């Protein structure tokens, strides 16, 4: 399954960067053929050497383009972290995915600029001016708030108004990565925490094949260097394009995501979700923490009506999604509150975030389990 089925900053690269990388990747195959041909006809080639032929033989198309690429990122692209990054930095430490630790940076996506400040564990800090209580929140990029600048804009603020937020979340940080964080950092956990599940993609991150190292470009120890020298990120992207077969710049659209869900084994999905929720409950008991569990609907339950710039709810698909949600998560003693987002029948196209793969925080409306599931 392609990486950009999941949240990935690689999918948010500027068109010029994407084009350049794709061109280099294609040139890799061309230059290999050129080099093989040159080897097979080396004697003849030596007789016909000219300045251009010599250069081509010596470097090859691949190497020439590599030199151009390195020149581009070193001398043309601004490589100063004082300027906002064009991507969200996050890395995998072997257990979970997190943002840079103890850092301040900003990310510019289109016209939107978001500032990030993190604690020593990579948790995003969203603080209100006069609030003293702190609420720890866990999940992936949906709860991280790609469109959120301050705590008042976050969808959880409606329910937890009296709390500052520390959000331990990042793209591709799946449900089991959240469990890993809880177990490895139990000393910092408060008595009550929030655990979220983004049904858009977490649905597939509970399956056996899921492994973040196949989908997250950066290692966590590379994050500080990326903040200091953002151009290194493009070098790592380039390396992954060449050598990581799981890495891609393409991504599934809404229709493809819908088909993926409809063609998936619903019993397998159901069993894997129940298994995960049971393990979450066991973890809550073991660590003696209370959990509010929050499920947000997938963005792909909507058709895209480009003509009218609208999102139209696929009602039949949404029924299948809600059936799976309602049958997979039941409250327990330690997970006493289960909340589910309610989806309106229509939204505007700009109610999606810049990457078109998350609902904007202001459009997420949480309801009690019984209100959505009817029991």
C-alpha cells in the first residue's frame, strides 16, 4: 500500500520539488541503460569520444542531474530554519512517531502559517492565557491540528475548555504507536488522558503489515539537524525515492480511499479494531489511567463536487463506517467515555485542510457514543 495513503509531509512538497525529484528518479533508469550500453561498446566509444560524450560517460545522466539537484537545494533554496519550513518535521524512534523535541518552529503550507512549540517529548503545546490545568492528548495528524494556530481553534476546546493541551501526535503515529508511547513514558502520564483514533487512516494502521519505518522518512535523531538545515530533508526524500520501494509522492484520492474501504475484509478490520481497543483498555488498567476515547470520521466519506466546491456525504458508505465504529468500541471502567464525530451532509471544499486529507478542526463536532450508535 502506498505511503501517501497515510499522512506524509512528502505528499505536501511544492510542485517544483516534486517534479525535480520525479525527473531524477526517471533518469536513474535511463542512465543505467546508457551506462550498460557504453560498457558493451566501450572500444567503439573510445574511438568516437568527443567532449560531450566523455562528460556523459564519466558522470552519466544520473550523476549530472544529481549535481544539479544538490546545487539547487544548497544554493537556490533557502536553508535557514528562521524561515518557516515548507514541511512538517516528524521522525520515528522505533516505538512511536513524534515532532522535534523541545523546539519552536513554524510551517508554511500555502497561505497558512502555523507555529509549533513542543515539550521534551515532542508534544505540541497549546496553552490558553489564564489556564492552569494540563490535558495530555494522543493520536495522529488529525488531532495535532494542521490548521490550528491557538487552543481556541482546536475541536477539543469545546469539551475541555478549562485545560491547556499537550498533544503527543504526529503524522503516521498509529494506534499501537500511541500504546508504545504510554508504556515507555508512563512516568509523565496524568491520571486522565485523551486518546484519539483517526478513522481515515488509523483503520489500516491496526493491521499486521503496518510498520512506521516503511512510511516515515526521518529517524527521530535526524530532526534537530533538519531544523538547523532544512535542505537535508530534500536529500533524504531523494534517497528514499531511489532506494525505498515503499516511498512514493503519489497519494490516493477520495474515490480510491472509498474503494479501498469497500474492498477490504470488514471482518478483519473489525477484529483488529477490537484487538487494539482491548489492548488499550489493558494498558489503562496496568498504568492506572482514565481515558476519554475519541473517534473522528474519515474525510473520505464525502464525494468531492469540484463544480460547486462542495463535499457531499456518501450516506451508504457512512452507514458502513459507523457500523464498524459502533461495533468495535464499547466503554469500559477505565475508558468510560467514548466520543464520535458527527458528520454533516454537506461541507465546503475548503473545509478540508491544505493537504485535502483532514477535516479542519472547526468542522469536527463530537457526540456521545449513544447519540451516534443509538445504544
